[in-house]
């Protein structure tokens, strides 16, 4: 492409993935100082004082702030589609808290993921997830904020209800009947883990996608990094490198997601394997995105 990628996307990174070893305030400063990024995806900073420090830095940065509530669920193993109502309510409560924290930090919404499910209770879990998501969307709507559900694997690692693209499309359609502030977040890293292609996922979910991630996954059993671990692009025995990223961008272009007026967020979700360096892996990811963009046809 002749035009820079920043014309069509707000390129971002996920702070806690890119900098798992650094002090969060130091890595926040590093991202805010890096003009390659016009978006940042973050979680809370652990205390009102640190949130206030982060808010001040973000206000200086002219970056789009996105809030990831996935760690709020994954860490304590909360399940927004739990059949047990007490457990479901706990997941809903932390997502409502996430909206408040996100609003304080300057984000216009939150992203989260579905919980684990059991095959014999798939439909009941689906209804529980609708119940949680509608409550979260209603609260977000009162604050003029959006809610995004990230699509994950359904049987490999996270084993989340949502899930394969056709089920994600059904869920998003159901949500849009009651809440226009709901959307889907899709990630190139997850396509190999759901046995789907970029073209199939993007075309299946076209009306509902509001946010993009890219990264890598190892889906060969027995190989280092197997599962939803987001190793660097081109990692040994992994599924994604520059050719797959070119294909992803090509499908996004064909499906009309290149938007110079109101660009979508496109964030890198890549983290370290043991012994790796944060800044080198981040530079690797930037190089891969730049090369893929250069190879994409106008």
C-alpha cells in the first residue's frame, strides 16, 4: 500500500501482553512516547493513585484508549455464562466495575470474553451469556460506552463458548436486537485455534466487527508454545507470519474495513516466550506489520 497504515487504522498494542515483565507505569510511558502507536489497550493499574497517574499520562498522549476486561475474568476464573447464578453474577459485577474504571481512564468501552461451557448445557450457557452481556451493555449505554466480545477458541485452550465464527454471529445478531452498542473483537491469532480462515471469519462476522487484533499461535500439539499463548510472529512451528498477516489485511480491505474517516483499532497481541526481550519482540511485530502492509496491493 502506498498510503501509510495509520491512514486506515489506529495501530495499537496490548500493554500487559507487550510488557509482561516491566513496571506498568514504565511500560505505559514507553507506549505513550512511541509515535508508532495511536491506540493502547490496557487494564486497571491496581489502585486509585496509580490509575490517576495513568490517566494523566494518557491525557497527554493523544492516543485512543481501549480497556481489556479479559484479565478480570481469566485471573479469578469468573464465568459470565455460568449456569450457577451466583457465579454468573460475580462475573457481571466485575464487568460493571470495569466500565467505571475504563471510563475514568478515558476509554469509550470495554472488551471481554465468554466463559467456559459444557457441551451438554451449551444452549443454557448461551442464554446466561446473553443475560450478562445485556446487563453490561445497558450499563455501558448509560455512560455512552460500547461493549465488545472477543472471539476465542472453543476446544483448544480458553475453550470459550464464543467460540466458532457462526456461533459468534448468532450471538452478535441476538445482542444487536436489544443493544446497538455491542460489537465483536476478532484476532488473527485465534483463527488457527478455531480451525477457521481470515476470509471465513471476517465474512461471517462482517456486520458485527468493531475491533481487530493480530498475532500468532502454535496449534501443533506437543510443540513449544501450544495453545492461545500469542508468541512472536514467525515463532517455530507456529501458524502465523507475514504471509498470513498479508492475507488478513487483504480480506479486511476487500470487506471494506479500511476507513480513513473513522479508523478501526488494529492492535498487536504478542507476548514473550521464556528468555525473550520485550522491546525486541515488539520491534519484531512492528516490522512484520510494516512488511505485510508494504506487500498489500493498492
